[in-house]
C-alpha cells in the first residue's frame, strides 16, 4: 500500500481516531492520502484545512474548474491516484466519462471554453516547467478571458496544492485502488 507504515482506522486511538472519525463523517469515507499521514496526525488536520480552503471556499473559480485543474496537474505528474480521485469528482459536475478520460490524456483535444483551456495550459506549464512561466503567454490570456487576479491566484494555489499532494503520493508509493475512488461526498 505504501513505502511507510500507516495506522488503519481500526488501530487508531486518541487524536488520530478523532481525526479519522471526523473525516469519515464529513467526506463519506477515509482516503489513503490521509492515512498516509497517520504517523503525524497534526499534518492531516493542516492538510485538510488547506484542501478545504483551496478546493471548496468561495472563489472566482467554479468547483468543476478546480477539479479539472487537479486532473491536469495529476496527469502531468503521472499520479494515477489523484487522477482517479479527481476524475471522479470532476465527473460529478461534467457527467461525461469520455470527456474526463480525454482530459487525462490530452486536454487540447477537448472543446473547452477559452478560460478552461487557458487554465489547463497554465496547470500543465506550471507543473512541468515552472521556471518558464511568462506573463504574456500564461497569465495575460486568462485576464483577457475575464479571469480576475484573485481567480489567477486561486488557479496557482490549486496547481501548487496538487503538485504537493502528487509528490506525497508518488514519493511514498501509494498504489491506486479503484474501490477507494467511489463513495465520497462531493
């Protein structure tokens, strides 16, 4: 399951057990990414606070756009775990399996809005070649498409967050389990 030991819910005690119970109650079930941090429970809480703020708080970005960005970043990083998780979440909004699958393989093949296409391009570029971000090429097209500076900030936060999580998943050897991907509250 992972390169390090994790504490399963049935073995959890004290604060970790409370965290697990709260996550199960609020999210519908417990994700491996959270169990992965079980040896340092405070990081689970900080992680969830960051995740909830970036993915669910009020933003110029729609929820579907944030999930779309998560999928593009995770595809660029070859992180199957996050691709599958966030493809499920995105399909909750798109309701189109084929479109989600194409997003994972090559978003350029999709008929996306100008804004969504630019969001995907920025997600891929910042993930693969962060040192080559250019205002005229990557930021100005988003502004021309009507995205505010706050929306651009939120975009970069989503991209950065998923690069962080992808590296945690990949760096600690989490395997993708298709059964885990279902049953979450969106």
